[in-house]
C-alpha cells in the first residue's frame, strides 16, 4: 500500500507543477480587416511626457499595444478613451485619428504599432 501512496503523491506533484507552468492567454483585441496584406512593419514608438500627436490617418490598418504609460485615444466618430499599459488598439485605414496623446505630464508613453500593408503605403499622413 505504501508504494501506491508514494506513486499517487508523486503524480499529484507532477500535475501541480504542470499546472503552475501552464500557458495562459488573455484576449486583447479582435477586429476584422477588409484587405489582403503583403507585408507588416512593426515600430516601437516613444512619446515624451505631455506630447500629443497631431490629427492624422493611416493609409493602412494599424494594430498596437501600450507597453508603458497611458494614451488619450480618439478615432473620428468615436468617444475619447484612455488606453492603459497592456491595452491593445486598432486604427482603421483612412480614418481620422483625432487624439493619440500621452496622458501623463511626467512619464513617457511607449507603444508598439503594427502596420498591415497591402503595398507600399506610408505609415502615417498628418492632417494639416
């Protein structure tokens, strides 16, 4: 009986260890794209404390994630939102981005932008 109990305890330990090392997944963003892609470009962008981006649009869809800091984000026709560290965002192609601003007056904003290109589009066009 003792060997059986030892084996059960060992198996229990293996299962608990495996559970502790399991991979977890957290959904951040799900969106449909209305284009085929030939290439992507990924950039890490840093904005200084208090810095805002001018109104702009993207000739290609852009996906992104906030690495650190907080952003004030507003797409034309949508409500202004605050994106926090770990939040994902989507900027549709050829839609005006009214705000993508660093929400902090004392810390930089760092985010990763992924440009989904079907050709040789520019990454960004500033609106004058």
